[in-house]
C-alpha cells in the first residue's frame, strides 16, 4: 500500500468508509500481515478517507475506534491467527489503493474484498502438499544430508503435508496437528533409517517437519516487539514457543516408538557436493512460492531475493560469526525487497516473507528444545539462546535496511 496520502475521498460517506476499513483490516489480518504493518496501512487509508481512528492489532484480535475521543465508535473483531497468502494480499493492496484514492467506490471496494477472501487459493491443495515434500528435500541438502536423506526427507515431508490436509478438516484435530505430525515424521524417519542403511534419522526428522517449525512466527514476534507492538509480539512469541514444545514432544514420542520397534542405528550423514545446495535453493524458492500462495509471476523475484539473502548470510557469517551472520543476510534481503517495492509498486511482503523463511531459526530452536527434553541442559540453553540471537539479528538487519532504503509502502 503506497504511503503517500492522496486527497479526493472527502465525499465518501462515513458509514461506507468505516465498513470498508473494517473489511480491509479483516482481510489484511487474515492473510498474515504483522501488527506493525497492518496498523500503519490502515492508518494511511483512514487519513485518506478523512477518518479519525485508533487501532490495536494482536494475532487473534483487531480493535478499531472511529471518531473524536468524546464520540468513539468501537468495533472489536475476533479472528484466527491467519494464513499466509501473498497473492490475495497483493490484490487486497491494490483494492485499498484504488478505494482510498477515489478510483473505486466504497461499496464496490468492500464487495471486491469479500470476493478476494472467498476466492480459491492460487495453488491447489495437491500442489501445496507436494511443496511440503519439496521443501523438506531441499532443506535436507542444507543440513548436509546425503541423497538417501534427501529422498526420505521428501517422502516424510509429503506424508506430513498429506496429514495436515486431512487434519485441517476438523478444528479439534487441527489443534494437535503439530504434535501428531512431528510424531509421524520422527517415527517414519526412524523406520527408514533402520530399513535402509545410510539414512540419518535426525536429518530426515528435522527436514520432514521444517514446514511446521515456527521460525517465521518467532521472527515476526521479535519484529513486533522491536517496533513496540508489545502485546502482539509477546502473544506471537509465546505461540511460537508452545509450537516448539509440541514438536519436541511429538518427535520424542515418534523416536521412542521407532526405537522400540526397529532400533534404528545412529548414522552420520555424508554431505553431497556443494553445488547441490544451489539446486536445493532453487527448489526451496519454488516451494516457498507455493507455501505462501504467491502469484506465479513473483517466482523469479522470490528466487532472486532468496539468493541475495543466502549469499548475504554466508558473507555475514564469515565476518560476524554464524549467529550474527543472519544480520547480513537480512540486511541484503531487506534492501532487495525494498527496491522491488519501490520500482514495481508492489507490497514488499510478497517477496520478503518466502525469502526470509530460508533464514529464520526454526531448526535451531527445535534442537534447543530437544536438548532440554533430553536433560542436556547446557546444550539446550546454548542452542535456545542462539535461536533468539539469530531472530534478533534478522530483525535488526531488516530494520536497518528499512532505514537505509524505504519501500515507500506499508505492506
């Protein structure tokens, strides 16, 4: 959403304008917009429409109060955490610009937003499930697994994706998906390691549940805390920690069952040639495009941003160390996506979110929690602390990039 206010919407009725803003806020929240960006975007729209508003956003609630302090009209909307959908977010951004600049009536814009929300996803469920498997296979390469590990990880990730589609049909089942999915992944990885010599169960387990790890949620939480959205950031942070614990418990159950039935050996993975990591990066960028439901035309930009982020992280690791190296990757990524937003006049999140997923410290946090569960307190505390250091480094890199090159947009 462009941040330059444009006059011309003074004649819009207050009722229609408020209805549009509420519908817009619900749509932005639904498609995974962080609290700081959501509130800034809605404030820009309200200024254009001549509305006085006070906003409060959290992962499950959006509160908006319109009018003068003595005549406030308050609406609280209770919502779920939302799902990432970059294609619909782009369409919502375009409608918001058109409506707030007078190019589209409030009624037409509200109806258009409702149609966007109700429209089917860009990528079908079978394709999204395949992307889960492809992501797991690509991540196994980054974890220095061998070709057997890559194949098994892909199959485990595919199984977790299918399980997720089945469990999503019931609210009660979806609430335990992370726990059950982690148990299935660990058990399948242990069984594969026992039946197929050379397979590393640990690599396959972490790669298989990579789409379940809340690394992005953790990073967004740190961003919200850094931008003083304290309640939203704290709630999101605790949500990420709870998901990590659920995954750790699920993996522990799956591993215990596999050990009782198969007694899988402990195998050190044999890394593949270094050039395979670039092939895996291309595959991961394609998979992330599907996971976040981005438009097909965004694939090339997402791939380019992913390469910039990974190269920046590696250069940063050489200069600052492995944890703080993420700062270099986030800074380079932030500059790239801000230039993308300025030049093409599109939301930066469309490219930023899928590319940033490759940098977030979800696997580090999982290993830290696993060590704590195994009573390896020292390793667990060190690894968990490293997770927070990486998350803060990513946030710092993005904030410095925004201060260096502004995207001139709030989405």
